[in-house]
C-alpha cells in the first residue's frame, strides 16, 4: 500500500476515534492516545523525527487532526517507553544518546544488575521467569526480527532487575534500561541491522543465569558486571554510531 494512502487511512481512523472521545469515555480516550503514541513511535523509528529533534505538539495535532492535549498524552506514553525526553517545563524531544551517555548508562547498569544478581542468590529467589525470558530471547533471535529481539533483551534485563523484589532497585534500573533499549532499537533500524549481533550475545545472557545457579552471590555479581561490560563493547561497535 503506498505510504500516502496509508497515512490518509491512519489519519481518518484517528479522527474517527477522536470524534467519539469527547463524551468522557475513558476507554475511548485511552485508545486515542495509544493510537497516537503508536503513530509517533513509528515516525521516530522510521527516522522521520530524528534523535534530539523537538516534537511540536501543535504540528502533530494538526497532522493527525486531533486536540493538542491528545498529542501531549501520547508523548507521556512515549516518555515512559523511553523514546522521548521531557524535562520540567521543557518541550518533548526524541531521545538522543551520545557515546559518553551510553558508556555512563552501561556503567550504572553493571552496578544495578550486578546487585540484582547478588541479591537474587542471597535470597534464593527462583529464576524460572528469567529462564523463560532466555528461551523467548533465543526464539526472537531465530526469527531474525530485530524489533522482537530488542524487546526480548529488554525484558530479560528488566526481569533480572525485578528479581530481588527491591522497589528502589527496580525503579532506578528501569529508568536506565528502558530508554537505552528504545535508543538501541532506533539505531538498529536506522542501520538496517538483523539479529546477528544479538545472536552472538546469547551465550553471555546465558552466563548470567548460570552464574546465579552457582549460588555464590559475589561471583554472580562479578559475572554480571563483566557481561554488561561486554555488552557495552558490542554496543559501541555495532549500533552506537
């Protein structure tokens, strides 16, 4: 289907949803902002809104034929998903990470995920869900769907951060990991990558699980820190530039 036809069709659908959203129906309003968030996300992933670019609410409200507040609500979703940054009282911009930002993020990740692994061992928390996440990651790599791969990698690491049941660790870990993988996907699609870089890293993800199974908390922590450093090296070589 030609892109122009697709745009007109999607715009019509959004207008129809918006037409019925003024009756105070919260479900309909939720559908509208989710639809807008999906459209804006695809604009970002297609590179039509570049990393670091300001997202002007009025412009997109006119383009989609909706109220500006609906765009604002959609941007809040994209902020939570890591694709957009919104400082207090500042305009929304597409996330942009430079090499120093990426290095700093991975350094903090190593500390947080290493701590998560250590606490998981100390508290003897089962890791069945982490093993299931590993299976799902392998399947995604085999499908060679880079979107699915990045989603499954993120799920694996969020799962690890949530294992100890520490809400502070979970919150700060998600703040670090979720924007990182949003940007990873943006760069992977921009570079037209397939799943092969993540296929190479499957063994290192398995090492995290194996280290936890060893039941030595300090070894588990050290292994995770080392593996995260390997992931950083790969990121800088494969998708960061």
